[in-house]
């Protein structure tokens, strides 16, 4: 159930959305530009064979980049203009708007808080174009085109999975493999007690499994096909998760920059999330 704190933030956020904003236009431009880029590359492929094998390493690398950006940029304040703006939008807005008490949207205007701004897509296209040009120079044009298709496709999968993580519960998201897994995975990430350190993947939780930043105690296949199951949540995290679902705890110990963890909770995070323990800042102790 939504807390009063979350309700007040939602009302204030929606009130400041420009009357000119169109959620449908936002999504149309995002997917239109991405699909157009993929289509253009596909039209220029000439007899690609082994180059399609590049999809695997490029996608895995992208999964770890996604994880790293989420952990070290979206959830770590750095006083650099563009990076600070990304942090503000994600930690100070997105994570106040959505919690595991209520992680869903109910209107098209709320697309504003779910999908990245268009400038992120532009950055992806420019970065992907640079990497793809290098791959094309080193391994041939087909390699460059396949790399670009994979990178842009992965970004569109990210946006799609994120959207499906925030829509109201329905039969499709409950039963669709991978979608149900990441939906639970991301809802857990929105718990205000663990959000700064746990469940940083938004597509497939491969990097979270490899870097031990998952809330689950399972193997790789278990992570990928976990679905809605909460059976394997790490025991040491359960008290923190339950505590920060309470309205009183949120009012007293959650700021726009995340939770104020006490010394015992910091130790719990360090034990449960070994690879991310060094990133727990002193201000949360």
C-alpha cells in the first residue's frame, strides 16, 4: 500500500509535468528512432555470417555496463552537471515516485517518470555509433552493423522491461518468462532500505548474479527464471526490507538521497552484497 510520503511526492511530481508533455509522443520518438537505426543497419548488412556471433559478447558487455551505470552513476551523487542531472532524475525522483509498496503507474502522463528522456537515446546512438565504427574498422562493416543493432536493441529491451516493471499487475507480466523475473527483481530494488546497493540490472540479472549484488541466493539459471518467487531472498536482507516498507521508517529515515542506514544495517549490506560493500558511503552509517 502506498504511504502518505509517496502519495505526496507523486502529487507534487505530476503537478510540475509540463502541459505540453505527451507520453505517447515520448514513446513514439524513442522507439521510432531506435527501430529506424536498427532497420538502417540491417539494410546495409551484406552476407553476414560469423558476425552474428558478436551479439553474445556485446550483449554481455552491455549487461555489465547497465549494471555499472545503475550502481555508480544513477545511485551515486557526483557533482558533475550531466551526471548529477542523471542522479537527480533517478534517485531523487524515480525512487521517490516508486517504492515496493506501490511500484505501478496508472496514466499515460506517468510515462514521464518511467522512460528515459530523449537525450539518453541520443547518447546511446552516439556511443553505439562510435563503438560500432571501431568494430567495423577492426573486423569489417558487417561487424559494425551487428554491434550497433545489438547495442540499440539492448537499450530498447531495457526501456520495454522497465515499462513492464511499472505497469499494473496482469496475466502477461505474471506469466511471461524473463518479464516476470525482472518485474520482481526491479520491484525489490525499489525497496527504500536496499535500493542503493541491490538489484542493479534492469534487463537480465546476469551482472547482479556475477557481482553478488542480487537479493537472491540462487545460481544463474535460477536468477533468470525466478519469476515472482520470493523463496530465495537472502535471509539477512528480509528484516531491512520489511522495516523500510513501513511508513514511519520512511518518514524518519529516508531522504531524497536514499536511506539512512544504521551501523548494523550497513554490516548486513556488506555481508549480503559483497561486491557493492565498498560503495556504501559513510553518510549512511
